[in-house]
């Protein structure tokens, strides 16, 4: 399966939510990806324009789009981060 990277930046509201309710974002995202026939590799923290990136395998671009939309609508601190997607391979 191709690898994809999604870069994200937390808004101030997301940082507040994460500070109050700390959780392993990789576990939460990994469960979501598994339901969408995809697989998470590590989530990395970044300095600069983005706060982090998640690298994952997905069958195709439609699965990537479904993942991003579902994560945006259902994960904790929803609507609190901005995402950019790019294909790695």
C-alpha cells in the first residue's frame, strides 16, 4: 500500500483540550485507520509551520480523504487542527 503523510497544526483551543485531557493520539488515530483498512506508522512532533505529522498506509487517495474527514469530524479536539496531505510513494 502507498504511504501518505498528513501534517497538522493545533489551534489554541486544541492545545487547551489536549492539556486538560492528555491521550495517546496514535492509539486513537490507529483505531480509526484500522476501521478504514489503513495502517498507522508513527506520529511525529515537529517544530515550525506544523505541530506534527502522521504517516500511514492506505489503499488509495479515497481512503486518505475518508480518513481525514472522519478524523476531523470524530476525534477529540475536533475542528481544532488544520491538516495538509501529501503522498510519500
